[in-house]
C-alpha cells in the first residue's frame, strides 16, 4: 500500500499549516537526504511549495497568490491580499500519492543538483 498525503486549502491560511510545514519532511529526509547541508535541509520545504503550486492551487475555487517564507514553520501561505477571500471558501482537499511526491523530489534534486 502506498501512502497518500493531504493538501488542504485551510493550511494556506495558517502559520502551522501543512503539519507546521513538515508534511513531507520525514519522507524527503528518509528517502533523499544523505548528508545535512543547508540546501538539502530545505528540500522538503521546496517540495511542499511545488506540491501546493502544482496540485492544490489549480483545485481551488478562486485564484490566489502565494507568499513564501524562509521559516521552520509552514513556508507556503496565501498572500495577505487573498487571505479573506480564501478564508470564506469551503475547504479544498487534494491527495498527493507517494509517486507524485517522488516525482516532485526528483525535480527538486535536479534543480538543486542534490
């Protein structure tokens, strides 16, 4: 059985959304990190950003912009100008399969030459 991961629009509204930004951390660190450098440590945050952009944003009922942070918390949040409108929408939930997650990780590895 493969794991599935849930992306929720409500997480875009919260500092602690997407499991405090660590939704994919265990998977990325267990499968892709061989040494701890700053670049590799941030890989899970980049994978989260890409997953939100590729899978969650297109599923939302309204277009929103993202604001990305360098933080130990959720690094991908809705832009302040779009916050109120997204907050009034019903929750949108998207499942990410393990294979989709692996594909994103491979893209990040290529981009950062990890």
